[in-house]
C-alpha cells in the first residue's frame, strides 16, 4: 500500500499532470512572444528610438536583433514545449528590461498598457519556470525519461 502511495505521489510532482488549460496558456504565451519578436523586426526604427536615448548606434542594432531573436526563437520553443525552462530563462532578462527600463519611460500609470502587459508576461514566465511545460510538450513526450509502470500487486 505504501509503495503505491509513493508512486502516485511522484506522478503528481511531474509537470505532465498539469491541467490542459496550462498547456493552452503556455502555447498562447509562446505565440505572443513569437509575434512580438516579428513586430520588433518590422518596427526597428521605433526600437532604435527607444534604445538610442542611452546607447550608441552599434549597440542599439545588437540589442534590437538580440531582442527579436530571443522572442522569435524562444517564443517558438515555449509554444512547442521544447527545452521550455531554458527558453523561459532566456526571455526573463528581456522582459525585466522592458519592465524596469523601457516601459516606465512612458509613465507608470494605468494608461501604460505596454508596461502592464510586460508585467503580466514576466509573471507568466516565472509561473511556467515553476510549474514546468505540461503534458502536451516536446519536453514531456520525447525528452523526459519514461517511468516504468508500477508492478501489479
């Protein structure tokens, strides 16, 4: 009886037991970051303007390309659940920069929707770092070693 209880307990710790809505939220977060990365590429002049107030042109171009690449590649990795925690970890510095440096320049009030959106996305990144990728992810289906079935008692 105790062995069965221990096996059931270890299954609950696994992120594959997360509810399906969490997988949907993870996929939506990944797609949002992917689209945001493409929008950064389309609006590079706006990004250059935001970064130009503190840095020179060469580092602005690098920061813009880095931000776009992290959002595009990381967003797809999060959406598919491939090396999810690594992708989330790479997104966190970019979102911290958005929350602490870029968006507060427009004011910290309820009218600054970009700031609050960045705060929500940062919260979701931390949330998925804690709970894991979920059952419908490449991490769970391919990369996670399968546990043998408990012996029949």
